[in-house]
């Protein structure tokens, strides 16, 4: 059931990320919903889930955008692997780790994607715009990743994938 | 521990395979995924817009909406006819002067609805349309509204198409000035007009930029900019925008003009994809 939830959540996240408008003030930064979901699985599950989430999220982002196939996949797998190494160090019921990893993860994935994109094609994006985009995605990650934790965590608890008392985050607040 | 190594190895293998897939396979994969996601995008867009329209005009019936759509098509048809007639008049004058024969092309317009704004990553300024190769759309076709050019089709699947907007820095359009015929290359600047968000109130609207204009041919603010047809992608004579500012380039070799697009890119709902058709003497909308 956990795998079904993973697939459905990532599919839904892809559709939502495509539909929601970009923020013009932050250099057209999009809400980093897919990185947020990947960070959730990296911090609350073992590496199999995390890397699968990274693979699927990256694959779908590449498929529905002009990004060459494989670039987002590589980026999100790296995000999953690096974040997963901190799994045992984070406080399970705190909101702070998702915010922190959301900010750093959002900015890092944007930067890495930019580096990979300019290797594939000449860049027409001005440096200032790219810098604003990196910071903007990081800023949006602070809000978006905790929301992903709340939503996916609630879904997992409702479907019995995790025990309610061992829920990954603010289970007392929700219940 | 062993299991973890296997997982990492498998993930690495999957990434390497995806990175090294041949382009036709990549294109087929992307088309398949887009066609799979298209029904969810259509449904979500329908829900968002339906809800918005129901709140904005609760008394509006389905009949009114259908009539509204028909009127949009009629207006587009008429505006293109007027534009075509003006171009015919200009061509006629030139032919009379030069006594040359020119073959006029007629175009087929396919009405499409916008189902998503922006790509999932936010790096390109794009739109997603609800029609694809099943409806005859091809990559590299001009996309217009009754007001003017908005972009070109980029990636096409069976049921959806992506449109790269003219405000994207990666989009280049060969243009000419309506009055003096000076040529230039239009490209997007780093912002804008894909979504009518409140955030746009806090940032100045930065238009497109047209480079390499001959500095001996005067370009003035307010002048119309049209497609020149020279690039091979966009048909000749499509309105693009108006010049808002002209300045000399840093190299002092040519002029640079800032161009405000004619089309309202922030409020697009219906657009037309332009396909070249055998000459039948009329514009057809499908």
C-alpha cells in the first residue's frame, strides 16, 4: 500500500506542480512540490522508497517539461540520497527539519538543474534571474516541504502505512 | 547493507539509462507520459476554471458559454480576414509598383484551449494546449490569438502540445517593422506575463526585445512589429507587438527596441495554432 501511495502522491504532485502558476517576483519559481515529496520519503523511509521517489518524480518532471530526459531524475536521486543520510539525525516530531531541508533542497536542486541544463544547451538565462530563481525556490521550499510532510504523512496514517503514534511529524497536533 | 547497495546500484543504472536514451526513444517516452497525464490536467483545469466561472457568473448557463465560445471564434475569423485584406492591399500596391508575381499562402487555424501555464520546472515560459498530433498539430507552428503572435509549438504528444512563448529568452522570432520594413530578431526578456498573478503588480512589465535593427532605418515608439517570414517558422505578416522604446546598442552598430506584445499573455484561454494549408482563397478555423 505504501508503494501505491508513493506513486499516486508523486503523480498528483506532478499535475499540481504543472498547474500552479510560477511566482513572477521570484524569477518564475515554481512551488517545489516534487522535491518536497522526495524529501519526505528520504527522511521517513529507507533508501529504497527515497530513491524510488526520486526516480519517479524526476522522470515525470522531465517528461512534462522541455528538460532533457534524465536530468531531473539525476537531481532528485541525489537529493534523496543526500537527504537520506541525515534520516537518523533529525527530530521526528519537529517542523524544523522539513523547513530546513525544503529550503536547502529546493535551492540545491535548482542550482544543480541549471548546471546540467547549460551543459546540454546554450544558456539564455541571465545570471541575476538564475540567482533569484535559486533563492526563490529555496524560500518556497520552506513552506512547501512541511505541507508535503503533513499531507503525505496524514495519507500514510489514514491508510495504515505508518502507526499513528509513530507518525513522522506533529502527530499530536493533527490527532 | 547489501540490500542498500543494490538499491543504490539500481537507481544509478536507471539514471544512466535515462540519460543515454536515444532521442526518438526519449520523445516517445515523453509523449506517452504527457498523454497519460493529459486527462488529469484537463480535469484539474476544468475544475479550477469551472469553479472560478461559477463564482464569477453564477447565472451563466452552458448555452451562454457555448455562445461565448462561438463568438470568440467568429471574432478571430473576422480579425484575421481584416488583417489578411490589409496585407493584400499592401501586396497589391507593391505588385503594381514592381510588376512581380507573388504566391500568397493561406493558413488553417486550429482552435485550442490552454490547460496549463508554465512547465513543471519553471525554467521555460510555456503553455500546454488541449490538442496534439491527433488534431494535425506539428512542432514549430506559430500560435496566435486575434491580437497577435504568442509563440510556437514545441513538443507535441497525441493529445497535448507545449507552446514556447515569445517572452521566453529561448524563443527567437524574425520580425520586421510595419512602416519601414527594417528587419530584426525578437527575443524574450527574462520575465513575465504567463500568469495573471497579483505579484505582477509589484514588478514592472518588461517586454520583449528586438535586436539588429538597421540604425539607418528609423524605428519609433508605437510602431507595429510583424513577423517577417524569413526564419521559416512563422508565416509573414503576423502582428507581434508595438515598439515601446528604442535605443542604440552598446556596440553602436544597430538599434535595439523594446517591444510590448500585442497579445495579452497573462489572460490566455483560447489560442489558434497556424498550419499552412493548400491555397483555397480563405482562412479556415477548425
